[in-house]
């Protein structure tokens, strides 16, 4: 147990350090963008006004209200203090709607889309990799290369292709939104069906590009393990093939768990973009609105939520790793 | 044998995998068909867990949806296709309030107070019709100025009542204005310069006293504009809002007013991050014979919140959107090539009714650009026809068809200018030789032989600026840059983020920038004249209104001050013609193309009988919601 303590302690320390830097960068980076976000809000407010002093008054009012005339470090500590209380402030672009409200309505769509998609993609990828290594033939020569090819298509490209083929050309899938354009959210079979229907394209666009990368890793690991000495030795001993295969894949799985953690980490880069293509009401689209609207509070909150989600996912995987792989424990005890 | 078995198992495994994939895609065919009033669980059970996995949990996370679920008990949980008019291009992002006093409303679909105000929920006293430039009665029946033009009297429509049944009175009109002023809303701040007071003479008579300067109204045009710009709110409801916010100005202005009492034909029904829906108020007062004599045809007005133009356009093509207020490149291809039942205002180019002019401004404080010859030379060398053909895909008249003048493209406004007398001042498209000659004549030549002309020993080198991503504008600026190259002036393009651009434009920190003139309204063409010339705007520290290049011309300024007080049509024509002359001679700014006030394309697969240029019913193409354009809602018919 002593070994674990050290292992977990170290992990937690590094994750905490990462979190601190992430929080600082989350706050600072958006604010380094050129341009004044208040200009845009003020522009809306003064549209159509003709009296000069009145216009100036409105603009000054905003600068004051958002506190962007204060030095950045003061803004940071004010913001941090509020975040610790769970208050992310008020959105600039949807003013006066609180950021937490916006995040709350978006984050569940994202979690419900991304987690299952990544896990399904990971599972299918590993199955494919294992089959390709063990059975070879068409799996190794055709299906795996195909998915490898697909996995190199960027997420937005994949999303656009699916959208074009299934929605615009074939007309069998909806093009945008989280549910039918003519529905009002309610508890009914029609609505649930619509939600499931709108779920398909974003879901598969993520799954399809996840499969290849996972499969290739699994295949190499499996081939390596299949040729390992212990496998040959087991065969000599006359241990059943199915039993050996069980050992092999358990060992080959280990690096794949790291792969899962990594793919959770790349969620932002790829999969969130898929949401934007399908106008899916998740964090990806919210993030885009925040960027284009220079909505600092919303932007900071979005990236912070994503960072925290990724950190937690990684941490959980790493902690699990300690349990799954006895070598980790052994290492620490040396 | 074992080996084969395994291979078969694996094959099956992959087979199922692909089957699941295909089935997944297949099942999504249904939602588009929709509107099955199928077995519905009572909304009261909303807390009950749904059979679907993750998706069910998400639904309940959205607060707006809970309200919707409650209301859904009266409906089938959908807005049936043949009872709903679907929009695109009006509302971007989630609605945040219903408060006409809010400075930050992101609720364009529900409330837009402008010359052609959107009167779906709140209503103005009058509606502006850009077809004939006249005001049509809504809550107000008629209006008249006294002889000195100091007091404007409005007679109310006695039939008008609020959604709670109470009559709309002169008191409401007066109280609305007083509230705007009291809490310093942008409306209050703006209009209090021009309006002294609004009082209720009796229940049906409103008197608007103009602010006076030396015995004359400061700007009677602006007072008239109040009639069609600003919504009337009920006094009783406003008092309630004030009370619950303790009369705190910030809180009153930020009250979301979700429980609003309004007078318009529709009321808010539901909204969330994905859409907004209004439902018809079947007790709407406008069904009185003194107004429309009937209810608007669609029971629901719905606007899906699309992420970008592309998504909105796809929806229009798929028949999920009826009325689309978006610029569509080569819109004619939708019916010529794709054979879709989509139409626009005109069947042929320019397809829309143009009303405004995206224009380029020169920074007149910048050495080089402070010379009229340089400005005019650049303007002369530009290939406007290419701008119109490429950036606007032909959706604008050319300047040969509709010669430049300060009044813009609308016929009712052009009547104020003697276009023929401007003939000699117009320049032909891409007149490179003429431009070069003009520069040579002004002694602005290339002395050091680097191919770029100098002014006072400095190379003429400028940046043409507009926001990144505004592709049609970006293309226009590229064409301007190319024109500079042709005549020996170095113009490069610069496309910053929109907010950086706003900073540059509003503080006169640019060389050449682009912005669009105001559209048609009760103040036009005065509003356009102000936009191009006003010295008052130029003096603002943060100027959003016009004359961004700080062009100072006292003659023009004097005319601008006289126009609002002038009622003699001939005199007005003289003024606007004079301004147009200055505009074309001095070129402080130049129109690059014409553009409609609102883009307007409609899909006629469900609804038909939309206003069109040849329908002859005097309804403007203001997307069935704005100004007198709302009359279109009463004319719609189902396609089958």
C-alpha cells in the first residue's frame, strides 16, 4: 500500500499543478485577443441612437459594468474568487444571462455525446485491432487500413462528409440541432425518437475517426504479445488456445488504457468541432459563440470545464492503471 | 476447425458492428417527417424517467424546457408544419429577455425597435412602409403636427387592447416614454434630446411636445420617427416591473419580462438554446375591423437558432425554413438548378429590394487621403461591377443602372434628389485613365520611380479594412486594393477580428474602412445624409453612427441642420441635391454596392402568397415581420 500512496500522491500533485496553470491560462489567453468585447455589446445598445452624448454615456456604462477598465491581475482575483464560489460571472454575449446557466444547458449534451462516442470508438477499435492481429486476412489487409485511413480525416471533415452524404444527398438524417426543428422538448416518444435521430451523425462522426488509431495500437501490441516467449511456452505446455488469447489481450490492453486517456484529452481538438458542424447544442458550439463574440467569461468557463473534465478523466485512468498493472506498484516499491 | 469457427465469430462481430452503424443512421429518417401526434405522456409526469438512456437526462437539465413541458400539455409537443411559419437569419444565439428597455437584448426575433420595428409581440404606434415611404396606423390611428411643428398629436385606435384585455390608452404611451427617460434606457437617452414630453390629453389623444431650440423644434423628423420606432408598453405592467425591482435603473432595464403583457398578435411560447417559438394570441385586438379585420394566418412563429448561414440555408433548402433572412450566393440556382420551390422579391437580378449602401470611408485626417483628388481617384478606379458580380453575386443594381446619390436606391428617397443634374459628377466603372489623369493634374505623381505616387514626398500607402469572415466585404476591399495598384497607390487589405475592427472604425484609426448606411425609414434620406456628413458624429469619442473618416464640411453641416425643419419639398430636393454634389465631388466616402434592408427568400412548399414585387399589394419584403411588412402574415395561404 505504501507504494500506491507515493504513486497516487505524485499523480495528484502533478494534476493539481496542471490545474493551477490551466486556470491561469484560461483566464489570461482569451483576454490577450485584440479588440474590445464591450464595443460589440455597446454597438448593439447604441444602434439607431443619434445623440452623441447619450451614446458615449451608454458605452462608459458598459466599461464600468464589466470592470474591464481595471488592471488584469485585479480582474483575475475577482474572477477566481467568484469561480471558487461557483459563479462564473455574466456572459458578455448573452448578457445578462449567467455563464453557469449557459454551461449547464450545454455541458450535458456534450457529455452524453462525447463519452459514449469515445468509449464505443475505443471498444470497437480494440476489437478490430485484436481481430486483425489474431485472425489477419481481410481484417488486417482491408478493414483495418480502411479505418486507419478514416481516422486521419479531421473531425470536421468527417462531420461534413457525413452531413453531405446522409443529410443533404440521401436525406435520411437531420442536418442540424439536437432534436426536430418542429418539436418542443417534452416527454414523448416522438421527441425521444427525434433526439436519438439527431444523435446519430455527430455520434458516428466521432466513433469512426476514433476506431483506426485505437485499432493500430492494439494490433501491434497483440502481435508483439502473441510472439512473446510466454505464449510459446504456454503452447508447449498445451494450454488451451482460448486461455492463451485471454492472457495475450489482457496484456495488450494495458497501453490501450493510456490510449483511452489520450483520446479523452483530444476531445476538444476534434470532437467538439463535430458539434459545430451539426449545430449540436453542446459545449463545442457554445465555445465557438464565445470565441466569435469575445465573450471572456463564457470562454474562460468553457475551457475551464473542458480542462477539468479532461484532467479528471486522465486522473481516473491513471489511478485505475495503478490497480490494473501490477508493474506500476512494483516500480514504486523499488 | 476451431480456427474457422473463430474467424466466423469475428466476422459476425464486425457484421453486427456495421449493422448497428447503418441502423443508427437509418433510424434518423423519422424525425424529419415528424408531427405525429402519437401517444403522448401527460406532461405532469415530467419527473418520471424516460426510457432512453443519456439523452433523457439531458433534457431535464435545461431549465427552459421544463416550462415547455408544462405548456406542452395543451399541445402535441410540436409546432405542426402547416400551422407554423419557420424563420432563419433573424435570431442568432439564445434569447435573453423580452424587455424593450434592455440595452443588451439578444432577442431580435421578438423585439427590434428600429424604423421598421418588428411588431410581432410589442407594437408601435405606427408602421413604416418602405414601399411608399408612409406611416400606417397600428396602435395609433392618425397623427398630425401643429403649424409651427412643435407639437405632434396622435389619435389612438380605440379598439386596441393588451393581451390581458385592458384597453391601450394614451396614458400607456406617455408612461412608456417617461419610464424610458426615468431609467435612462438608450431610447430615453436618445429621444430626450428631441422630445420634451409626451402627455395624455385624454384616453385617446397623445401629445408629443418637441424640444425647442430658439422657438423651433430641434429635429421634428426624429420626433416623427418615435411613432414607428418605439414600442408601447402597458402602464400597469411597467409599474409592476418597477416595483419588483425597487425602481433600481439597472434592475429595471435587465428585468427579463417573461411575464409580459403586450398588445401584438403573438405571445412568447417557449425558447431555449435551440429555438424560439411564439404562439398567436387569439384574442388579439387587431382582428377588429378598424385594423386587420382578422388574425394572422400562422398559429406559431418559430425560429431555430442556427449556428451559421450555412446551416440556415440547408434548412431552407430542405423545407424546414419558410422565410430566410440570409444572404444566399447565387440564390437563383436554388430554383433554376435545384428546382426548389424557393422565390425572392424579384424573379431576376437583383432579386431583392435594395435599400442601403455598404460604403467605404476614407480617413480624411490622413495625409494623402485628406486630398479630394486622391479619394476621388481611388473611387474612380474601382471595378464596382466586379464587386457586384462577385461579392454580391449580382444581387445589386449597378451604378450605371442606378446612378449614385446620397439618397440611396429606394425610389421614394430618390425623389428628393435631382439625379439628372448630377450626371457630370458621376464616373464610369473602373475609369483607370481618368483617375490617373486626375492625380497627375493634382501634381500627385511618382517621382522616385518605385511605381507608387507620392504626396509631399511620402508614398501613398493605405490599408483597406473590414472584419474578417465578412466574405462579401472582404472581396470588395480586395477589389479596392486592386484599383489602387492600377493607379499607383499602394492599398493593402487588412481583415481583423470584428471587435478590433469596431475599435478602429469608431475611433477613426483606419485608412479606408467599410460600413453600411442606414436603410429606408421615416427619416430617410436624412439619416443617410447624416451618416455620410455629420460633423457631430465625427466629434464623438466613440462614433458608431457615421462619418467615420472625420470629413468636415461646414456647407454640408449647415444643410444638415436645415433639413429637419424644412417642409417645402422643392427646397428639400435642393438640399439633398447639393449634398449629393458635395458627396460626389469631395468623395469623403463612396458607395460600393446596393443591398436590401433585409435579405428575403421564401420556400413555398408549405406556405404561399408571400409578398413579391408583382403581387401589387404594397407590402414590402421585410420578412413578414417588420414595419408594414407584417401585413404579409395576414395574406399567407397554405400551399395545398
